[in-house]
C-alpha cells in the first residue's frame, strides 16, 4: 500500500459519490455490506475490502534526459470519482495525471497512475507526455485500446526519450497475488 502524501484528499459526498480532489487518485479499497442493528448489543462485523482501482504503470526503456521533469498520463475513459457502493467510476470522461520523475538523469523511468473504471474491465486510449519544468510537452505517445481491469496493473513499456522509428509499448496487465486479511 502507498503511504499518505500531502494533498491526498478524498471527499465523500454521499453513499454513491466520492472523489479524489487532489492531484492524484490513490490505491483505494471499498466494501458494501448490510448491517442489522436490532438492539444495543455489540455487533461484530467482518468485511473484506476489495481494491476498486486499476493501475497503469508507464516504464521507459531509455534514459531520462535532463530536461524531462514529469510525465502526464491522460486516460480517454474512467474517472477520479467513484461510487463507494458499487466501486465503479462516476462518469467516464477520463482525466490527466501528472507525476514527477524521480529517476536520475540517464536512468530509465517508471510512473504509476490509478483510475476508477466505469465497468470492471474497460479499454481506453492513453496519451503519455513527457513534460519539461515549464510543463511543455517534449515527447508525446498515444497508445490505443489499452485494456484495464480493476485490481490489475497494466504496464506500458517503451522508448520515451529518444526518437526511434520502431518505438513500441508492450502491455503487461498482471498484478501480483492479492493478499486478503480478515479483521
């Protein structure tokens, strides 16, 4: 699980609307369960929270140039808001996510984005832009028909910083084994 970061704000408006109002979606788990309270006797509730986001990792195969400072990933579908009752996106207009590059100059980079999907599995177009310190795109790559699924990481890997006529991205949609813990 990710650590909490400055600016992480989840606004819960109702049982059917919640949204990340900061810069990024985060790994999110939810469960809905009916609970009957008949009297003042203590009630034990057992519930397994399920991951309700899909994750997209973007990995470069080439080294970061000095002028590259962040990566903007734009999804053509999905959302930053979700219905806590169903775990599905509220709306399907897509959004952009900007992630600072932490890799040293010359090293390959990796960035991750979370997206709430309108259905359990969804195919979207993804635009990857490498931005300089003035937020100007210095590289743009569009990948069509990227399969995403809740609780699964899709990995896009390819050349991002060098002009290579044969550049391509590979998609690996596997996430590791899920850990379930009852409490």
